């Protein structure tokens, strides 16, 4: 690993400290280095507050402030060049006369990446720095920096949330017994992991039958962190209000064909019965500024996302010791690359990505 990569790796570590508190902004980390010594570190800590570069420069001790112009700034994402909740970070870098900036990846946000010179192919932040005489090095640990903010990148480039599919199945490939009784497949430790996954995403989605038969809470009560927005499809508004996903522990959006309304912590979002439902849902989530959604079932809803090729990642939990021989079959996955696996007791978890979206 080169020196530049080592410092960028530190930027990524710092950026991750902002998980769950900076959305819809990206997670960003910054490190200021002088003569191979880190003299400042910072990360974007809270949405609407100071960016990583500001916190990094402000962290420099008084006796080291005179070293700032002779230092190199490492930042995991291209410094912004626009006025948003805070002033442009590129202006701050120029003001402090920093001579070199090493950037993990470009920013896809249109306010930053509305390119002024397509031949150069630079975003506004990089262009502004270069025009001021700042040396820039771009795409250091690019893949890791993009992965860090995959939700933000998907939202900005695809105009939809990152879509993660998740289901649990028996060793012989069934999600349920078929007799309308709930089948408990995964173990307690795996269930806790699922709650961690929920805490990492903006929203969790289920279909009508899953809500009715399983009566899930769709919260991350077994894991600390923010509660995801609960989403349910109920075309005819036939789900009873006594279901747990309508309790006050989190907000719920109900996609239906009857009404648009807000009642307490429940938002009724009207969709068109004639149009494709999964496309309407992803378009609605984009309008609602939801950057990621965990689709938890049922089989029909999961298969709809697969058929439309409207998914990015998948997590399949298989209980290797449980067989039911018949029942509700698991979805059939296509265009799929396995990335890694994890074993938790009798549960085997396979993680994968959509091969059409990832090279």
C-alpha cells in the first residue's frame, strides 16, 4: 500500500464515523499531512453541519497552523464547490493556500459534477482547485471510496435508492410452509444481524401478505441506531390497523391505489393501479429522498424486483438444517454475482450483487 493509499484508508475510517447521522449527505473523511505526519483529521459528523475538510483544518493545533499551506490534504470525496447548508470546501482549501489535495473519488452530485470542461472530465470542485493552482490527484482507493457511499452514488446517478433484497429460506429452498403459518427459519443471532442491516438503511419494504401473515414490526429493536422508515404495499387498504407495523415505534408509508393522506405516523401514498408497482415505489422513494431500501418480502414482491432488474445487492439466509419439502418457493435470482458468505450456527448467509450493475 502506498503512502497516499494509507492516508486515504484513514479518510475512509474517519468517514464511517458519520454513518447514520449525515444522510442524505455522503460520508466523508479528511486527513491533513505535513512531512509524513498527520496534523489534522476530520469527518462529516452531522447533516447540515461542517464538512470533513472544515473539521480537519479546525482540528490542527495552534502551533501547527503555520504548516497548513505546506501540507497535503487527503479527502475521500471531491471537495464541494457549491453553497449548500455550508460554504464550499474548495474555497476553504484555496483560502488556506494548501498546495496539494489527494481525492478518493469524484462527487456525482449534480451541483458538484456539472462539468465545465467535458474534455478534462473534472467535477467543479477539482476544476476550481486546479484553476487556483492547487495540485490534485484523483481516484486513490476509488473503489473503496465509492463503496463507502454506494447509497449516495446510486441515488445521484440512477435517481433511485440503492435496493437490497433479503430473504430467509429452508435448505430445500422454501420461504414458508404454504399453510399460512409463520415459519421461523433464521436463528436469534442472525435475527440480530438483520436488525443491524435495517439500522443501516433508510427504509424497509414488505408486501401485503408478509404484513398480514407475519405481522412484523420492521424495526431494529435488537440493534442500536436509527429506525428505518417502514414501507408496505396495501393496494386496497385492507390491512388491519392493529398490525405491528402501524404502531408508533417508527413511521410507516403505505403504498395504495385509494388515497394520499397523512394520519399520525402513517403516510398513505397513492400509486396507479395500471402501472408497474416496483417502478412507482422506487420513483416515490426518490421523491421522498430515501437513499436505500431493504426489501424483506414476500416472495412475489422480491421476484418483481428481480424481474425488473431493479436491485443492487442480495442477502440470502439459508437454514441448512431445516427442510419442509413443499410450500412457498423462494425467489429465483438472475444476473447475480456472489461476493462473500457468512456462517452463523445453522444459518448460511450468501451476499451478492447484480452482475448487470457491477463489473
